[in-house]
C-alpha cells in the first residue's frame, strides 16, 4: 500500500491495473476497500486508483473541518504525483460530493464523471446541526453510535437477511474509521457548496447510478442531476440501497464497464 505526502499528511492509496485511469472515491465513513469489487472487475482493462480520503482508512487526518474542496485538492495532488494529467473521476455518496468539488476546481482534469448514490445540494440547516452533533458524539463516544444509526439506511432489508456477510464487511469498515477523521469530514460535509447550478456546465460524459431503495440520496435527487447534466446517463439499480456498489456489485460493475468501454 503506497502513501504520498500531501500538505503535511500522508494519503494512502491503491494503484491497480493498466490502461485508461479511473479514480474512485469512497463515501462516509468508509475507506478505499469499499471499491474492492470494482477494482477486481475494472483492473483487467483499466488503471484504477482508490485513495483513502483524508482522515479515513490508512490516511492521516489534517485540520478540521475536512472540506470537500480540500479532499478534491488531495486527489489532484495525488494525480500530480502519479503523473496523471486527466482521469475519469468517480465517487459514491460523500465521494460524489468530492467529485463535484473536483470538477468545480479542475474541470480540465476530468475526462468523465461517475456519480453514485450522491446529490448536488448542500445541507439544510437541520442537516448541518445533525452532522455537528454526530461529530461531537463521535469524538466523545467513538464510532459505534454513528455506525448503528447509519447501517440500517445502507442496505435493503432483503440484503440484510440474505447477505449478512456484506453487511458485516461494511460495518467492520465503518468501525475502523478514526473518530477524529469522521468528525472532520462531518463538519466538512456540512460546509459543502451547493453544486446544483454547476451541473449544467458539466461537459464530459457522466454516469449516474443510484440504488432504487437508497434512503439517504433518493432516486429523485439523481433524476434531478440527470436532467441538468447534458448527455448524462442514469442507471437505477434494483434491489439496492445506498451502497449499491456492494449490494449489487455485478450490476454496478456491468454498468460501469459499459460506460467506460463506450468513452474509451
């Protein structure tokens, strides 16, 4: 597992396969292992870069809050260090927020976008207060409270019953997250910009994927993005919740490969 130094913190990442470059950004409060199934499927034809965003996995935490803009800048600097000028940039949930922040700052470096189970809007005042309370609780009590409140929203009830190993894997991933990193990201998400108006300026191929039963970023949010991003593709994945790439990995991977093969 290589690491690079960015602004006095170490960022860990995996670099798998060869070919056109795909950068995949995990959601909250996960790490780069969220993309294990996608790395296996894509790395036969593509070079797949999966970083741990600052404060997650094996990456160090920087200053709090960890804004989506700062995470996007980390991605750009990681690409610099690997001599990657442009890439397809993809992300799920919080990772999608970072993708939009990346495109807003570095549009010339995005060959295409993948937006999975995410949304362009900023937080409401109520949502900001919830994130602030979660950050406080995480720092004082650890990750268990955050994990227990989130986990039921990540999977469909059917998957909880039929695929307990997937639920266990995601739970363990979340529990290993450092409370300080989670708190910094929660505050950063609360501060993020609303990118709704930017969507119409996106001029690269864009794939939008969402679980039909996603309780966190609903299908309507993704339909709204699809309507605003010129030429974008929308895929609604049946029998999937918020972590559609885990819950329906085969369908997710098939749609991803079809999109990538079309644009490369």
